[in-house]
C-alpha cells in the first residue's frame, strides 16, 4: 500500500512540476521577445526624430552650397583675369621700351613677338563658335572652367622663358579658351539660380518630378546671382594694377620725357598715343624681381584652378550630363548655328558686339588716348583702378530689375555711354611743352567713372537678360552663351584691327553700333510683348548606348536582348491566340480593368494583359487535359 501511494505521489509530482528543459525553453522565448522588442524600438521611428525638420535642414545646406558655388566661381574668374591682365600689361610695357629690348634680348624681336601674341589672343576666338559647345558638353561646365583657368596659368608660366615657341602658342591657347570659359561661366551662374529655386521649393510637385520649371519662377535668383558675379569679377581690373603700381611705377620716366613728342590728345589723334617716346623706363628692373613677380602671379593662377576644382560644385546632375552628351556630336556642332534663327538672339547680336567694343575702348581708348596722353603713364594705374571700382560698385544697380522692368538696366547704360561718346567726340587737347595738365585729372576720372557705370549696367543687364529669356531651357544655355561671347570675340577682333584708325572714326563706329543695338532691342521687346513665338531648333532626344539605372524603371536589367526578344515573340503569339478565343464579355471586363489601371505605363499594361492571357490559356489547357484523361 505504501509503495502504491509513493508511486501515485511521484506521478502527481511529475504532472505538476515541468521538467528542467521546459523551463529553459520558456526563458529563451521570453528573451527572444525582449530582444525583438528592443530591435523594433531601435529600428522603428524615434519620437524625437522630426523628418520634416531634417529635410528642411538638408535643403538649407544645399542652398548654402549653391551660394558657395556662385561666390567661388566669381572669385576664381576674378583671380584668373587679374593675373592675366596684370601680367599682360607689365609685359607690354617692358617690351615697348627700346632699352629693355636691346639689353635683355638684343637678338630677339620682342615687338614682333608682342604683335603675334596679341594676334593669337584676339583672332583665335573667331572660330570659337565651332568648338565651344562640343567642349562644354564633352568636359562638363565645371571642368571646362577648370581647364580654361589652367590654360591661363600656362600663359603665366611661359613668361619665365620669353621665346616665340613659348609665348605665341600660349597666347593662341588663351584665344581658344576665352569663349568656352565665358560661356561656361554664364551657364554655371544661371544653373546655380535654377538649383537654388529647386532647393527653396523642394516640396513643389514639378521640382520633385524634375519637370521643366514654370516660366519666370527663378528670375529673382538669376538677377541676384548675376549681380554677385559681376560685382566680384569687375574687381579684377583693380587687382590687375598691383604689378604696375607696386613694381613698375618706380621705374617709369617722368611725363616730360615720355610725352616730349606728343602734340595732340583726344578726338583729333590717329592711333593710340602718336609721338609717345620709345623709352619709358628710367632704369631696368632686376631680372630676379621680375621672376619673383611672375612666381607670385603663378601662385594666384594655381589658387584659381584649385577654387574651380574644389569649391565649385557640379552644374548638372550626372544623369543630366549624360543626357546633354547623348544627343550626338553632330547635333551639338550644328545647334549654335540653328539657334541663330531665334529672333531674340539675332536682335541682341548688335548689343553683344557693342558689349565687346566698350570694354576694350575703356582700356585702350579712354585710358591711353585721353588719360595717358594727357596725364602720363604713371597715372594709368589710377584710371584703371577707378574704372574697376566703378564697374564693381555700380553692378549692384542691376538689383533694381527686381522691381523695375528689365529694359531699364540696359537702356540706362546705353544712354550714359551715348552721352559720353558725344562728349569724347568733341574733346581734344593740344599739348605744349612745359605746361602741367593735372587739372584734367578730375574730369577724366569723372568720365571713367561714368563709363564704368555704363559698363556695369551693360554687362550685368545682358547676362541677366539672356538668363531670364532661356532660364527654363537649361539644355540650350551653353549654345546661347556661346553665341553671346562669340559676338564679343568678333568685337575684340575688330578693336584689334582698328588700332590705327582716327579716334573720331572709332567713336563713330561705337555710336552707330550702340544706336543699332538699342533699336534692335526695342524691336525684340515689342515682339515679346506681342507674344510672338521664337523659332527654336528641336533638341534631339538622348540616345543611350548603355542603359543605366535611370533608364530601366520598367525593364529588367538582368535580361539579355535575346531573352527579351523571345519573350516579346511569345507574348505576341499568346495575344493573337487568346484574342481569337475571347468573347465580348471578356473584352468588356478587360476594358474596365484597363480604365482602372490607366495611370500605369504602356509597357506595364501590355505585360499585365499578356500575363492574364497566358493564365487563361493555361486554364483552358488544363481543362482540355482533364476531359481527355476522363
């Protein structure tokens, strides 16, 4: 009995108490639940995380990056042209002096080198229309600016060893790079304005879907960014005079020596400064001093290259760059010429040409024929510095376009230049030995300040106008800016040819070009007011030889062309077979389904219909097999 009771108690204990293995399993299940809860808490959305706030901070950083790109491109262009113009001015003055030529390079005709070098700089850009768009599309906007700055650095480096085979090829290279550099800069600043608008309005549907921007939405940012660029760039005229003022100024002769044979100044002269003495240096600068100056300029040229390379971001997304290049090189070559059929560009061409005239006339006409001829060579740096500061300060007036009509900026600058051209045409002076002409310093400074005002309004107004007209056509910007700066290159070549003409002939050409430009601009604005559509060439659709991820949204990237063709053939056969057996009710049902899924892509609808047809065929085939088996 006791044994039986012990067995019963043992059985009850076995039923009540779970085994040790079962207890461990319960603990492991609890630990797994705890770990799963921790993982969900870690991977799930945090209560402190604000997605909208993080998105706002992200696009604010993007906007600051765009501003950084604009300032970096402006500073880089300013440094490049400061180095280029400063070195070129110092080089031309040294090579002009007969003593320097005989002592330094007695067996080398430096004057002949200078003429060939200027010819390379001024003549080569004429063919810029042929290759500029191809270079920009092949290299990209940012890399084109970097390469052009490297060519300017190459020109600085060749001055260490002044020979025909160093100076002339580097000058030709600069002539090749002028139009691509400026077309890239104009394109870059406009693209930055478009990007800034996209980052400000990142919630808009057309921005999220990367559609074409509505007309006029980014004009505000275009005006601001073009103004910033020209304010910074025009300071290049100021910094270009540092080598002249800090190095050569103490080596120059007095006015009594350099202007001894000069009889007339102003509108009555022919050439630049007839009778100017061929020796302008009192003593020759040390060779080591010139090497040090060139080394400093070379360092700044490298700084400009680094700025373009490191601080300037890309102008386009990588997929957009692919699209721009994939329209075919033949089309890229032809499109600049086809864009000339656009009446807006045709009517703006006189203004483009005048824009090239007036800057070179300020440097070679007003500064030399009026300034140096009256005040002497030692005052040249002062005139150029005042001109640069004037251009930079008055470029800010283009911000008035935010409130005023866009024609106000261009027409105001044209009016100022018209008054000055008439005044310069009647201003002349007969020099007499022993007399001081310092009293003319004030009026000449006023003239140069007013000319800088007109230049600022002209340059900033034209760039802003082009960007506003073609802001929504971002695939056309490089062609449009190529035409603009190619016309300026034509003007530079004409100024190079007219150097020996009488001053009144030069002023007459400027005056006629200015009046023609104003009339053509008025005609253009009238046509735009009448909503006359311009004749724009069609941009071909991109042709992609290799399809990347962006172009395979609905295709299988792993299937080969043979597999795709076999699948398409099978689908076509299935469609034909099923459509013959399909009844009217099936067609109605499919029509309703197609209407419900109308938002799907055509490829998806076709494949979906083919899948349904294959399912119907399989079902009918299975029923037929069952009947035969029965």
